[in-house]
C-alpha cells in the first residue's frame, strides 16, 4: 500500500477512535438501553442496501440510521453507538477484513461526528432530552429549529464522507479527487438515492416517537420483507438474462467450433499462399502488382487471425489451480503496457486483500487483455484526450469482483444487451469474439460478467467470481 494512503487510513481511524473514547469518558452519559438500541439501528442500517441488476450499488440505510442517531443523541452521546454499529455491520454483514472494517467505520463515524457538530452549532435539539423532559419527540419534527440543522447535518455528512472516500482513492490510484467525485458521487442516480435515504431520517424519528422501540422494529421488518422480495426479483431477472445469453452462446459456440474445424485446415495453406505471393513481388516490381499483393496479404492475415480467434473461442477448457487474482491483474497490465496499442493509456490498479480462488490464470489474463483491448480501441476511436483504464479488485458480499473502468465514451444502450454474444462488434476491423471469450471464461469459472456505463466517466465491466 502506498505510504500516503496508509497515512490517511491511520489518521482517519485514530481521529474517529479518539473522538469516540473522549465522548464516552467525558461526555454526557447515555442509558444502556439507548446505547444498545441505536447501536442495533446503525448495525441493521448496513443490512438494507440499494440493489440493482449489476449488483454494483453502495447506498444503504446506514447513513439514515447514523443521522437519526445524531439527532436523537446529539454530537457527544451519538458517536459511540455509530462507531460500534457500523463496525459490527462491516465485519458481520459485509464480511470485510478487520482493517477495512475499522477504516470504513472510522470514516463514517468521523463524517457523522462532523455532521452532528454542525447540527448542534445550528441549534438542533437533542431529541432524547426532549423525550425525557416532555415525554415526546414528535413536536420537534414540525419545528424549523430541527429541520434546518438536520438538512445541514445531512449535507455535511454527505460531503465529509465522500470527501474522505475520494481522498483515499486518490492516494491509492493517483487519480484526481475531482474525477473520483464525478465517477462515484456526482451523478443523478446516486444523488437521488442519497437524498431519498437522508430524507427518511424523520420517518425513523416519527416511528420511534409514536411507537418507541417497536416502531423501529416494525419499520425494519417491513424493509426486510421488501428487501427479500426485491432480492428474489433481481435473482430471477439475472437468471433469466443469463439463461437467454447462455442459450445463444451455446448455439453460436457450436457454430464457431464447426467453422473453426473447417477453416483450421486451410490456415496453413493460406499462410503458404501468402508467402508465395510475397516472393512473387521480387519478380514483378510493377506498382499495381505490389499494391494488389499487399492488399491480398493483409486480408489473408486477417483471415488467419480470425481462425486463430475461433480456435481460441472453441478451446476454452480451464486448468484449475489456486490463483492470486491481484497477481493475475498485475500480470495482465504488464503484458499489454509495452504494446503500441496502449501508447498514451494510463493504467491504475486498486488492489485489495481477497482470498485465492481456484481458476485458470492464463484464461483470466486473456479475458482481462481482451477487456483492455476493447477499452483502448474505444478511447482511441473517440479521440479521448485523457485515456485511462482503472482496474479495481474488491470483495462484495459472498463474491469477489474485478472492475475494469475506462475514460471513453461509454457503451451505446443498443449494444449493452448483446455485447457479449459472438460475432457482435462495433469496430470496422473487429471480429466480435473478444468479449465472447470473456463471457465464456467467466462462465467456465462459475462467475458472471456485466457491463454498464458510469455517468461522466466511461464504460465499466464487472467480472464477479464466487468466493471459495
């Protein structure tokens, strides 16, 4: 890990820990019931996350739970349950490594603490104190003295949290913070989702104020049922799309195999004819003959290349062994970096500590090289000024993901549904089997590959592997 990134992790974790310890030792005391309740609320908030077909979402009710805790307990008493609940959620629900869980919890706690300080400075009431004095917190929800500080606290939390995230990512990848904000934060869908999750905070308070702990439990039960139903729908949709694509791939794979077998016998003959034609150029020096011989040679080479790709597509039986995915990614990047095709392309790799998997390293490297080729060609054809390819490795629930993101024009919506089918290519000189090979490789490894566009950034391909 780069020294700058390590310094950021240590600084943020230390600041959040010190803040929590100081408030716990010297701040106002909170009852054990409230400590457990709001720790549990922050923990369960991590369970309810926004999911979509690509499984690349990151928004959750965790932010809603943390802001609710801030409003209920204030800047001093709210920090400890936020840190504990978020840390447990990262370890148990997201199954993060302990050091990643500590940093994630520290980052979110620090953002919550700064938001809580803004809430307090603007005169936001500590709702738990109102409950103890008047027996209800409902009156505060209609008071501007709650609404204005709450909105500013939500905005502050959003800025600090994403600022810390972009700061660390910039240190890891050497990308500009402004570009990371555009890529991961400032896009319409993300902003809409964030606003909706923040504005759910008064609903949490309303249910707690009217029904107590049971109100929060009923809300979580309802959200849990919706999450299960949503998960079933998404799983069925993914299975349907995968089945349709596998059926098409199977039929086209058989066709490609027949073509490969048929044309394979002519490959050597084509090469021999090319050498013969080339030798004739020494005998006939006329410009027209030289030109036609050159054109013929180029086209024969293209046919030979296509035959080679067809053979590759039909001969993808993997040889499994224990593989370090980070090493596979690094090898693929180093393999293509000297190639003229990648002149002017900046590579960034965001590594992560993930378990070794059983895989065919050469096939995975070939799949990555194919993705790099496609990304480089797309950026070249679009004349992208700042050409970059970012490869990220991460764990997501019970899976491991390799994300390949470019800074090109993105993938046309009309192409997305069929881009992994054999023979589909948007390039004039493309054979349409590069991405089909990627799909076959992932299918052979029991994984999936999906493609989508990141607004204001480019295209992103996600290779998902099941964990051992």
